[in-house]
C-alpha cells in the first residue's frame, strides 16, 4: 500500500475510533442523569421498577399535593407532605425552601429517592400559574381521572 494512503487510512480510523469513544461517553453521561417521572401508584405497585422502590434510582415523583398533608417543622426547613395521583398517596419529606406557589391541591414534581416507604426530595417544583400542569403529570392524572370517572374541566 502506498505510504500516503496508509497514513490517511490510519488518520481516518483514528478519527472514527475517537468519535465512537466520545459518543459512548456522552451517551453514558446522559443515561446516568436521566430521572424518569412516576406517579405514587406506579411506585407503590412496583410498575416503576425495583431500583426505584429500593432507593437505588433517582426519579421524579409527580402528582398533586394531598389536601391536609402539608406539615412544616418549627425551627427548621423540613417539610412533610403527601403526593397523590388519585389512586395512591406517597409521603414526601423535603429539606429546603419550598417554591412560593407550593400549596395543597396543586400540581408538583419532586426529584429524589425512596428511603423505605418515604420519598426524600432533593428538589421540588410547583406549577407556575392556575392553568399549567406538566404534560407528563397531566397525562397520568388524566388516566387516573378516567379510571375513577372524575369529570375534568374543558381545556382552553
């Protein structure tokens, strides 16, 4: 083989190998940072998987803050509340400042892990206006409403 062609072939192969390694590293990094959204019912029934139920996997818990469940510990930033999807309720604990719009009977997404039967949230997001609900939560809540024959108001 001609030395110039051989050198070009080596360069092309090196670039292909480097691109493959870079793509693999990016894919692995993205996969580790993915946090799937589950409802309380999916976690409790085991549909979310064993890693989620055991606390090995970080995930997002979505639903509504259950009425009468919000309790704050005096002298600390600890908040205890339950998230419901209409089928099940999951107790949640969060240490930090809750969003200003956080309240009972409002949509919420909490990111964290399970510790036994308790969801320990690292981040809590509340809806930002009276008509907004994250699409994933709205879809799953819609399924729960259909299951329980709950009338839903017409959308805008």
